C-alpha cells in the first residue's frame, strides 16, 4: 500500500480535486521543483479521464494562437480545458518567458480554462521535464481536455508523443523543400497535420507536399488528415478539433490505443529511472573510485567511457545506497 501523503500535501490534493486555481498552480510548481512524489501518489488514481492533446511544430507556426482557438471551440461545446504551454527558458532566471500566456490573454479569465506556462529549463524534446506531472494535475482536477503546446521544435524533438494521446503537427506555408528535410522527425509523429496561416502564398503547395508524403509512406490504420487554418480568424479550427476527436475515437478500445498508452507509461518510467540514476551518481560524489575519479580517467584516456559507465552502474545497483537516492 502506498504511504499516505503528508498533511500539507493532502490539503494540496484536495484543492486539486476541488479545481481550486491556486492549489492547481501550487501543485504544478511543486512538480517543477521536483517535490512531487507524495502529490502524485495522492492524485494519480483520479487521472486517466482527460483527453490529452498535443500541438507541436517549428517556431513561428502559430501554435499559441491555434491553442487559444482550440480551447474556445471546446468551451463552446461545454468542455473545460487545461493548457500547458511550454515556453523557452529565460537566459537570466531560467523561468518561462511567458509569451504564450500573453498571447492567450483573451481566455485567461475564463473559469473553465486553466493556463500554465512552463520553462523548458534546458530539456530537449520540446517539453519541460515536469510536463507529464502537470498534465496529471490538470487531469485529476477534472478538466475534460488537457492541451499541451510544445516550444518550437526541430527535426527530432518529439517528446510530445510520450505525453499526448493525439498530436497535431502545425506547419506554415513557405517551408517548401524543408518538409523533405524534416519528414523523418516531427512529421512522422503527426496524427493530424495543420497548415496554419493558410491565407499565405504557398499553402496549396505545402498541403500537396504533405499529401504526397502520406501517399509514399507505409500504409497506416489512421491516415493523418490535413487541415488548413487561419488561426487569428478562427478559420478551420473546428475542423482541427473534429479531426483530433475523430482520431481519439479511433483509438478507443483498439490495440493501437493500448500500445500508445503502454508506450507513454514506459517512457515516463524510464525517464524517472534515468533521473534517479543521475541523482544517485551526483549525490555520491566525490568518493574514492567514484564518479569524479571516473571523469578524470576518461579525460586522461586511461579508461574508456563504456567501461567507466559499466563499472559505476554495477557499483550502484549492488549497493543499497541507490535505494535511498
């Protein structure tokens, strides 16, 4: 049986269940600081009910404006929305620059919407380390939809598939041949393609190139639709929502849906184990024949990195100290 949360954590958990904005914000802050195991034990049984949607794509694709319009569509049909907007980190404070929160100002006061900006804090993959924890908090708070918007990403930054059930990749006209250059990366994770800023020259070409790429790709049970939008005017946004919801319906009860859920759980566990391993290594240094000594030997070329890593790993898994790390 899992240990009971501390009294302070219990109050935080109850506040999350009651969808109190202040408590939700405090819970996500706890996740960002790493002080989250007791909190997650308390809320996790109440997760798994929200639709978790992802928006990703290159910088300047208009993801924030599209997220705003998608949230408005869901609100019109009576659904509550939590938004996790991953911003670049400030080079001075390490915090989020908060550009997404500024751009979403017109929905910020809606009580059915909760917006949280998170800094990447150097994390690769377009997501902050604590993004999955924040999604769990919003899920446990009873939001019907949790929308995760990544920081602008490039070819291989595809962590959004480890968090979201359905991923929309947002592109803009003018990429041209760049679509071919990045198709092995973010394009392959798309469940829905969105050609935003479709009122610009080149929208037809971008859509045609995406369609050609799909024609040449191996057949899949789900062929990602291509939806054209002009997010500032709300054009095409309802079609994006319908495409994402249609994909969700196709996953319900299917083998593919189960496979994706297993992949998300596996990725999250591996990330936590990796983080714990790093922390165990760092907190044990400096010690004789430990991490710092291994660094020195690798620098001096007296030991190769694989041998050093293998020796450190064997030492950690043999000793009970790793259980306390």
